[in-house]
C-alpha cells in the first residue's frame, strides 16, 4: 500500500505530464454509439494502454476497459457536459494507475467518478491530489463506511425503533476496538474526513467527488428515511387509539409530532411542532366553547384530517370542525387508520 501510494504521488509530481487531456478526445475514440464491450470502448482502452505503457501491463486491459466505461458513459448514454471537460494528464494517469494497481476491483467506479468530477471542475484545485492519494489509501470497506456516514448526515434516517434519527456519531463512537469500524474511523480521521463525532465538510466533498448519486442512496444501505412531514395527533377519544395511530404513522415514515389529549385543550397549550394533524374524535362528541376555540387555534394553518369513531350508539355524524373526514368503527380500527393515513398523504400531495 505504501509503495503504491508513493507511485501515485510521484506521478502527480512528474513535471513531464503537465498537459491537459480533453475528455472529448477520449470520447471521439469511442464514437457516439456505445455498446458495452464493443470495439469502440476497447479502442479507447488500447489508447489508454499506450499512454501509460510505462507502468501498465497488457493484462490490465479489462480494468482499463471498466474504468473508461464508468468514466465516459452513463446508462442513458454520453454526458454532454463531460465532452467539454478536461483533466490534467498527471491526475488522469495517477487515477488510472491507482485503479489498475488496486487489489479491490470494487473501487473502479470510484476512481472513474473522481476523474469525472475533477474534469468537470467540481473538486477544488487544492484538494485534488489529496483526494487521489486518499482514494488509493482507503480500503473498500472504509469508502463504504464513509458513504454510510454521508447518508446519515444528509438524510433523516429512521432508527429501527422509536423516534429521532440515526446519528452519525453512533458510527464514530460505538464500535469494538480492532473492528472494521474502528479501523475505518482511524483511517478516515487521518485524512481529515471526520471531526470527532461528525463527517467534516472535507469528507462530504470527498465522498461526493468519488460517488455516483446511486452510491449515496439510503435504500442501498437498507435505510428508511422519514417523511418530510411531521404529524401530530389530537385525540378526543381513547389514548389507546392515539397510540395505535402513532405506531401506524411511523410505518408510513411520518415523524411523530406528539399527542395532545382532550384535557390539554387549554389556552396555555402550545401548537404542536408539526405540518399536519390527525384529529381523533368520537361521533357526536361536543366541546365547550373554550376548548373549541383552543382546538381551532392549535390546528390553524395546518393540514388536518379527522378520524371519526362511530360507536354503536346513535350519533349525528358531526365533528367539532370542518375538515376531510374518515368514519370508522372500533372493530375495524386498523382498516380505518390505513384509510386515514392514505387520505392524509393525498391532502399533503395537493398542498
């Protein structure tokens, strides 16, 4: 690893490779109609072999082929912006050589994407060499660990249980000494990619520079992300119903905005920190004027859905406020809750 890193550093410092390489020149060797594995991309790979013949063996052709496929193409074809880009030959050769000599083939796309990002001018000049050497130094597990940190930094990831978010700090502190996680923390800390218990801005820039958008998807790591909407419950009925509703909202990724019970409808009650509210009320229930005014104050300017609980006793079918309503019976509570949440989603989508 150390010798390989020194080689990359020496290529970067080589004054004989200071010219810029135009991406359009590589693309021209391929042609506009690309078929994976076709002669065009193979021709570009042969061109690359000639340019780095001093330190690349013919047996590395397949890795070079994969590097250029990731570098030049996306599933929907050529990227127009890339054809106008260019990269210093020193950086291009250093990245290609690092990719070829790396024992971890999984990192091929990362090398290619870092080359793309540098060529498009999206990596600050003073970080480029550091990023190239860092990518070579980091093992695949450590790169994957950085991506996981990025996801938990940029997204509100749901924990397995309870409310709140998965905290980045838990990955940087809760590990067994000598474990892969521990080794990853030590490695990325040495590169300046973390600040104690969080991903640094340098780390964010680095991982974005060598990753595709699909590499940074929460779903890739088995994560679920909270909805952008926080939902509160105002319950004028049984607390058991409110608790069941809160659990159901979580399965639909709604963050809890709290539960307000009948007795809390006072002038001192603070409006819930939420974007939307589900009002649980028994069919035919009435509120005195003070509670009714307080209820209207708490739900003001929020998306509200009423869940009207119909008992066996006769009710007039009315509720304290006018809002989209789902009428349900207690013996079909779960079906009613599902219908209520479906209606809530529809209302939020049209807001």
